[in-house]
C-alpha cells in the first residue's frame, strides 16, 4: 500500500545544462579565461549557447569546444557586439565534431561566443560538449632528449619522435635558440631547413645541464613556460639517456632534484614534462617499487603509459607521441593533446595507459586536468588534422575482403593505412629497459575518389575477432586520430567509435 506520494517539478527542460537560459546574446553567461571547461548541451531544436568573456587588446585567445556526446557536432561564432554580424577569427578549425577558433582582440572589452550544433534538428540526449577559453602561453624554453639503450633498439623510432617534437615546437613559434635538443644523431637537420638542430649527445651530464642550468642561462623565469620532452626506453623510476644502467640513466629522484633546483634558481612556475617510455608513469606515482616522483606544484607531468605498463612503437614513432604532438601543433592545450595520445593508444587494444598529473599529488586521476587545460601554445599555420570518417570491411570470402576508408581534410588526404591485429596477436615479453616491437600487418590503401581509399586484405584466416585500425595523413603531413572496426569471421561488428 502506498501511504504517501511526493511529486517534484522542475522548470528546467529535459537535457538542459546548468547555464540555461543562454539562448541569446543578451542571455550570455560569463566564462573564465583560464582553460577551465564549462559543460553544455543542446537541449532543444536549433539550440544556441552563448558565453561572454573579457579580452585585452593585442592578446591572443583560443576558444575550444570539445564534443563529449556522440550527437554533438560543433560550430563556433565570435561576436564583438550583440546584434551585429559575427567577427571573422584569425584561424579556425571546424573539421570533425570539435571546433576551435583563434583571434587577437583588437580592443579591450567583452566578446561573445555562440555555440550551435551543425544540424539544428539534432538535440537532446548525447549532445554534451565542453567549452573553454584560454590565453596561449608565451614563447617557452624547450629541452628535448631522445635517448638510447645499450642495444640501440628502436633508434629510428626514437629519433623520429624527437624530431617530430622539435618540428612541432618550431612550428609553434619557438626560436631555434630557445630549444636544446639532445640525441644520439647529432649531425641531423630535424626540420629540413638546412641547419643542424641537435646540440649534443644525451649523456647523463648533458641531460643534467640541459634541465638544471641551460634554461637559467637562457633567461627562464616567472611566467616563462618550460617544456621537457624525454623519449626512449625506461623502467621503474628511471629513463634511459645514453643507456639504461649505472650513470647512463636518469632516475626520477635526479630529475625531480634538477627541476626543483631550476625552479628555485629561476622562479619558474610553468613547468611541463612529457615522458615517452615504458613504465614512465612511475615518474608520477609513489609505490614500494618506485618510491620517487617528479609531481609538484605548478608542474604538468604527462607519461605515455602507467607505472607498470609498456609504451608501444608505431610504424615510425610511438602511438602516444604521434597523436600528442599532432594535437599540440594544432593549437590544442596540454590536456586535449594528452587525450589525443590516450585515444591513439586505446585504439591498439594493448595495455598502454597514459597518465597525467597536474595537481602535484603524485596520482593520475579525475582530479587532474585544470592546469593542463590552461597551458598550450599557438600557431596560425598548422592546418586542420584529417579525420577518418569511417572504416568499413566488405564481405569476407576465402579470407579476403576489401577495406574502405572515408576521410576528410581541409585540403587533401594523401595516404590511408589500416593496421590489422588478428585474434592471435600477442605482445612479446621483453626485459626491462627494452620496448616490445610489434609485428603488425599494415595495408596501404589506394585513392579511389574524393577522400575514399580502398585496399584488399587477404589474411582473415583465423577464428575470432580482428581489430582493424585506420589512419590517414594529409598533404601537410598531419596524422589523424585512429578509427577502429572489429571484424569476426564473415560478420562485421559495429565500429568502436573513438571521438575525433
């Protein structure tokens, strides 16, 4: 028997967000200019969400809308006055479900952003998105370290990742003299501009000098960002510099000491560390097996995998770093670039688990991200990243099927490739200080139309589920995020959609 009944009414429409009503310029809600995201939805037909923020003349601003729900396909418009036409931004990227625009404020004042879904008839469930505004960091000082282990395994991939990082920072406007690049390939022109870019070999002493002393000599101080990218093999609480043993490696305790000395002598308050190596998460967490860490106040620490996991090489570089630097070079903040790297590693289905800590508690969890969202650089010449819209597999007959990729880019997609992980694929076990080399089948597709690529794969011969991962490159060399399709026998499973 029901003894009582309580009915509560809400004036909020279904799926409305906490900022409603904000459907007109006059109803615009404020947003902080610190990269902190606001959670929005499109809850009704032709819904528009308006925000405003105060800008300073001559300063650059990056407005970013990130799709969370599968039905969010975002558009952004900039206004300097209500009731007036939108203002053309200096740069914008509306390819894919996310959207980003960059502009320089001509005068001090209030500016307005209008966010809409590309299809006004799509609203309600699964239209969640995040909106943020940030000021790009000033030109930083950058240290890049591309190391080597005793066997020299994966040297080509490691140098590729170091060179990719160098090119990204140069494209983001960092002058050559503000980058110190250590690598075993000292006679190398990383950005193909006719100059040798590697300063010295990655010995322990050279790494210590580059991190602890060189930035101070270059004028690092309060408000000047410092980026450190280290790529090589690694183990629990150590990174292989010019080897993995003895005084050839850099430990987490040593790196933390060098960073602390740098901060103490310069007042540096914007330290960003990215480590691409097996077990690199051990530089973040504290365990009995790895008691040291480099997490700290005002530091963003990003590891390409967890403290007990390997990091895997891609065809040329590394799955995490490939995606991370493509996103960073496309005006993404550090958090968004990290998320791109995490998405790329998840696509392989292998146990690589990128971590990020930016609140200094030596734990990578949901509490992190606010500081990383406020940090990132700016370029107006990066172009959009290409998008893999779909990956489909034709009927499988006698182990053979046609693979088809549909892609889009702001100019042109020139290369499409599919990696195939058969049901029996396993990751080889390797000793600590080595990285597993994956024996992956890759199918290069042929262009058959505008953004359409096709190729034949003849290896559907095992029972079980195949994981197919598609990537495309555009004519600027930009790499897409992956798209995954699972195929079992002659049946094609629905794609595991990874947010672009």
